[in-house]
């Protein structure tokens, strides 16, 4: 039996290890509770069309070979928002390649490709789409019949040649409030951690760009440090000048 080509998304929960460690140190299950609440969005899926697996910090969502790609994109938008509502960032990749799952057995060429996209291109809280899939929308490609839906619903964004799911379209106000809340909660822990801060900054900029509405940035702008002199506080920083 030939393994069918399938659209497969591999998603990763950002900061998984640090959140597990925080639960351990506090002797709590806060992170577990948030994961369960976010993953509840998947229980309503029609598994004859879209299947899913959740293992540790990894979530795999795959279309049935005959299902529409746009349905997968819409599902991923709902999943991304569900995790953000629990204060959790997701990033991931989508690939199209042979993929087979039956019970506990998974055989997939798509998963390594999706994993590579997640690791090397997603970087921020976004779900990157393999360029080979984008090419399927042109001419008489496999996805040409879905090009109209992608355009009318603005399901896909592109930045610096990287295509990704436009998760915040139609939910920009909610995304802004949720992203701001997560940043404010984590702000003190982000000091000096540029890699983690970059994820917050990208999400803020993405929301502003996709909504087209002027919003107050919730991440502080560049500040200028003034060394101690004439009795001034050595730690004084003057921001935004």
C-alpha cells in the first residue's frame, strides 16, 4: 500500500521546559491545567477529516488526504488562539509529504520536513508553510481551486519570503489584549533574554501590521543609559529619547 501524501502540521509549545520546571518548583500543576484547557479545542474535530496527536510539547495535526487544505488552516487558527488564551505561545511548520498513522504507528516523511520548518523558520509564535505548498496555488496546481478562499479569508501571510498562517485575522483585538497580558506577566523574567523577548516583539508587530489599526506598543522602546554623575542614580534610564 502506497503511503498517501498528506498536509501535516507539527506544532511546538514554546517555553515548555521552563513551565514544567516552574510547576515542579511550586509543587503545582498550573501548566498542566493550561495545556488541558488549550488542547480541549481539538476534541471537537471531525477525525474523519483531521486527525491529531499531542505528545509532551508537540502537537501533530494532519488532514485526511481528501480534505481541503483551507480547513486545516482554519483549524490551526483556532488552535493557535486557544493556546494564546491560556497564556501559551505555539510555533510550527506545515509540510506536504507521505504520512501514515494507524493506532500507535506513525510513518511519515512530512513530519521531519515540518519539524525542520518549525526549528529553522518559524522562530516566532507562528506556523510556517512549506514553500512547496505555496507553489500548489499557482496555475493548475493541486490547491488552485482553494486560492480564492485563501485570498478572501486572508488565511496566509508572507514576510521576508516566509509564508505562515494568518492566525490573528478576524481576532486582532483579542490577540492584542492576550499578547499584551502575556508580556506584562513575563516582563520581569525577560530582562536580558533577547531570544525570548524577540518572540513577544514579533507578535506585537505582527498584530499591529495585520490589523491596520494604530495601537499603543506594550513593549518598551529603546532607552538611553545615563551613568552616575552629579548625584544621579547610576541605574537611571531615560526611555524613548
